[in-house]
């Protein structure tokens, strides 16, 4: 073999080796890279919360936290947040947040001592956790998980969003009524307030113009004595807010009698999806340029929660009981059913591991 062919062969071998190593490195993040996580609440006081995983091959794995870590997750998985290759599992009735690697699901830490935590967001190297029971947001170091501060906000804090070096907190009212957003300045944790034209805000998203949309579910007051009659209620609304000036730009009434629980936005950040929640029929769509609510749902059905992927597919979670496994139904952007996947007990949300 002459010197030229030896050089060519060496180059081919080196190139093949480099390509193989690169592919191996690309595949080495873990078994749960990509795909979709399903947060399963489990039964209240049942300590049977779990996470299901729909892989890119459409196959479903159940109870992946327990499978990887050899122990139960806890009692009532409220939400999952993914940031910087970590998945934060907010376990409401266990008053903790389990931190795992988002691609391997191997445990990396746990934050305890919380008070009915609901949602978490990472911003400026810190974790902000809404705590429903004690009207506060807990602030923790994102590297060490050590506590930095506890910030008092409005009643029943729920959804969080980060914008312009601030963390906005939707104050859902708890057992009463609230119509405010608390705005936490991340540099010094000082708090200001935005008053809304709607009651009991729950979720927020940011659109392509940088405006914040708030889902106000409206209030419903019942007589606590049988037969638990409805005493009064206020309508559910969507409120658009200028993130810089904090001025309200638009308020859209959704329903006088239906109190929607969830809000999502597509990847283009120009189409809102709202609906779902306990006893609520339908998932609806609304353009950010619209000024009124649609008359018909994109998808009919009683979904406990839902999520939207990068192709505008909608994943609706069904929780018929809290004693048996629920399911997730996938729909295309036109609302046509594509597939159904088995989930755990009480599936309440869907999170993409992008």
C-alpha cells in the first residue's frame, strides 16, 4: 500500500472515529432527552404521585422517578419546570421540590420545608417558588438549593413568569378573591402590585410583542352547607399587560359562568390556548390580535390540564378518577385526534423536554 492510500485510509478512520464519538456524545445526555413528561398528581394523601414519559419514539414509560431513584416521588405532583438540564418536580402536599437531571431523571437535590408549593421558575441564578398556603414566594439559590428569602405576595400565589429582570406572581385568591399580580424585582426582592380587571389570576404567558397575558379564572362563592349552592360568581377573563409600563392594554371576557384553569401559548407566541381544569369543558384558541373570545372550542372534552408542542399539537390530560390511571390525548392544530397515551393517576400537565 503506497503512502497516498495510507494517508487517505487514516483520514477515513479518523473521520469515522470522530463522527462516532460525536454521535455517542450527542446520545449520552440520557434516556429522557427530548420527549414529553406528564405530571401525575396521584390521589391526595395517597403519596402516589408519578411522572410518565412519552419518548420521541411514541413509547410511554411510567413512574420514571421511582424507576431511576428507587423511591416514591411523594404526595400530589403539582407541576414540572425544566431549566438548565434540570427538572424541578413541585410536590404540593409533601411540601417539597425534587430536583433531578432532566435527561436521566437521577436525583440532584431536594428543597424541603415549603408550604403547599405550586409552581417554580428559575431567574437570575435563583429559584422562585409560589407557596399557596402562606401567601409567599420562596427564593432559593439555583446551585446549592439553599434558602435566600421568603417574599410576601398576594393570596393564593400560583403561576409565575420572568420578564425584564422581574418575577411576576399570579395571586389566585386562595379561599377568597384576589385581583392582583405581585411583581418581584430580582435585584433586591422588592415587590410592587398590578391591579387587574379580573378576579383570581392563575396563569401567565408572554407573547411575541413582549406583552404578558394573564388568565383570570374568576371567582365562584359557594354556601359551605349542603347542598352547597352557588352564592355569587365573577367572569373569567384574559388580560393583556404591557410588561414595561405595567399598563393594561386589553381585557377579554371569556365566560360569565365557566372558570378556566389553564393557559398556554404556541412557539410563535401569537396564539393563546385556554381552558381545562376541574369540571371545565373544552380547550379554546385565541389570537393575540383578537378582541373577543371564540364561540366554539378547538377541542371538546373535560381535560384536567393540557400542553402545546412546537408543532401546535395539543396534549390534553384526562383524569376520570383518582384511583386509576388517566390518559393523554394528542390532537393536531385543527383539533383532530392523533393518538392516546396511558398516564399515571391524576395527570394534570404536560411538559416538553426541549
